[in-house]
C-alpha cells in the first residue's frame, strides 16, 4: 500500500472503505461528476516503487502457485464475503466517484460477488485432457499451469467490476495481480485494495498477491513493457487497445483486450415493444451511455418505425436526470467535462452529416447540475453511411436506422468496425435463429429479446474486430490466465519414437 496516498475524502460513511497513506506532491485529484466537489487525492506510483511492487508480486507468485487451487478458491470466497458486507458502501462510492446510478453501483458490486462465487467453483474444475498415445505403453495428457503476475488496466466506467473479473480468475489459477485503475476513479481502486489487503493479512498470505498502482498513461506503459508480467488485461478505447496489444506482443507477452463497442438492437416488425422497451432504453441511457455495451444504434423495421419513434419519445420524456445517489433518478452525469465536449462534438457531426434529432441534445443547467457534466440523452435519425455512426461516443446518443428485411438489418448491424454486443427483438423463431447463425451477428455477444447491456458473469464476455477479441469472466475464459502444457509419459521397457521413426545405434 506504500504506493498509495489518499489526502482527503469527503463522503461521510464511505471513508470507512478508504485508507490514508503517505502523501505526495505528485498526485491524482478525484472530483465527483455528481457535484464537481473534490473527493480526494491519490499519490502517483513512481518508477522505483513500481519496480519494487512488481518484484513483490513475483515473489508472492512463487509462493501462491504452490498452494492447491481449492485453497486459493477459499481466499476468493472470503473476499466475496467482504464484498457482501460492504456492498452498499462500495456501491455508493462507485456511484459518487463515477456518476452511475446507485442501483448500477450496487449491481457492479454484485458482479464482483458473482465472479467470486464463480471462481470458487472453478478452483476445483481447472480441467486438462487425456489423449491416447500412438506409442505402446505411453500416456499423454494436457494440463494447465499459472502464468505469473497478471497486469490489469481498467477503465472508469466499471471502476471495480472489471478488476474482479480478472483478479478472481487469475488468483484461483495461481497468479498474482497488479492493478492500474483509471485515473478518473482512483478512490474506488483504493477502497477495493484496502478490503483485499485486509483479507491478505488476516489469512497470513504474501502481500504481493494483490498490488495497486496509480498513475496515467506512463504507468500503463510500464505494465505493458514489463517482461515480468506475462499477461496484460486492458479495458478501454480501441486506440488504447492498439497501443497495449502492440507493446505487449512486441515482447511476446499475452493480452486480453476489451475495447470499444457500437452496439445495435434490431427491432423486428413482430417485436413486443412493451416487453422490450425497458431493455432498449436502459441500454441507451444506463450509465449515461458510458458502457462499452451501451446501445448506440436501433435498426427498426420500416413497418413499425414511426410507432417505435412515438414510444421512444414518450419513454425519454419520463427520464429523470440528476444526482445518481437519488434512486428516483434514471440518469446521472457523464464522467467529466472532456466527456461532455465529446458528446457535443458528436452532436455537431450528426447535424453536419445530415442527421436530425427526434430528441434534442443539450447540456443541462441549474442548481442540480453544478458539475456541468449532466446532458440530455438524445435520439438522432441517421443513415448508415454517415461517418459518425461508425464512431463510438461514450455518451447517451442513440441512432435510429430503418430496414426492409432481416438480411439488410444484419448487414447494417455488422457494418461498423466494432463487434461487442448485439440484440434482436422479435417474436419470430426463424428471425431469432438467423440472427444467431454464422451469417448473422458478427459480435461476441448476441441476444434475443434482451438488450445489449447487462451481461451475466457465467458467460465469456468480449467481442470481435476492433473490440479486441478478448474474453473475460465466465465459461472457459480462465484458460487465458494459464499456460498449456502437453505431457507424455513412457512406462515401456523399450524406447519408442513417434511417427514410427527408427533410430538405433
């Protein structure tokens, strides 16, 4: 914890989750987008501290990899219990520092609890394979070993959950973890690290099991370039992911990349609008449009286009925008003024490229919106060939497009550089199956009658194309955190070579 330095915190009971450490003149200041107030300062990790911390993580790995996997799972189980005890406080901190609604903050912590539960079961299921050898009296099998120190670089929009997806799996697989949280949400990282460090001490485990470092791009680059970190899992923009992927690959390291999304929902003429409307609206405005799985595009059958527009206008008129800790509000602020600027730039591009607005965009003003980070979720009617439609803007901007038949709708959906999440709303079984087939959605996630947001931890999470191709969380995503080894054992009295080769002397 010596690399941390919280100087102040002004959120009442949330301070119980935080730790005061040495201060530094080189620090990151955290301001809440809820009200613009300074929450605290966190010292930036120096290069000397970073090198020491990576060594600490590596030394811990040497010990940790020898502990049986079910015992490693017990540590993760206990962490899940700590998260249960602190769910409300941590959820409120996530909401206050990041700006998502309190319900979404609680949901993020629940994701952490869920992945801990998943990882506990996984700790007894790190299965290999057995194979028949072509040589008599030989046995072949395949097993998995831990990699070492796993680097995690997380984004502001899920300041704690994405870390847990990686850390819980990495730990049960026998690795240690070094984490660089987003510089926009550093206090969430400190809160989680404090809980984890307390558990490590209680269980008399090596402190290097969980390391947290703070800083900006340079600290992330140190992680990517460090040969002592065989795997780097990075969540963020496509531009960031390209840099991470090339840097890690240059030293033959491994990477898991969870990058941009430009997610579409196809609304069929047979769709039950009443049933699917909440998922569509939440996908578009949840987290103020700052999820990688946020719904960016609605591709609507021309027969019901006007009806859908009317339903959306009515739904958007009922949205309540304001303090995310007030549970009566649906939409909180964008993360900062830079995000507001990008929102306005995209709105301007829509106008310049010929789009029109069903729901107008605006930056909100008034006593509730003193941070200057609150914007009106807007809806734009556009054409697929407009360049802005292929660009991901982390803001609540929803694009509407028309289609005539399902083949056209799928072409429109797939005709963007990103490939994360997708959905179709239909009561037609043939349409649903077509959408899920090999010539349907090209995304890593494809849903029927549920939205693009809100993935469960039981399935592998990730996407294709410029989304990066990585997979985290459930299914067999654990294999990315391990190295595969093929073993052949001879119990024969005679030497034998493969492929029938004779070599005698």
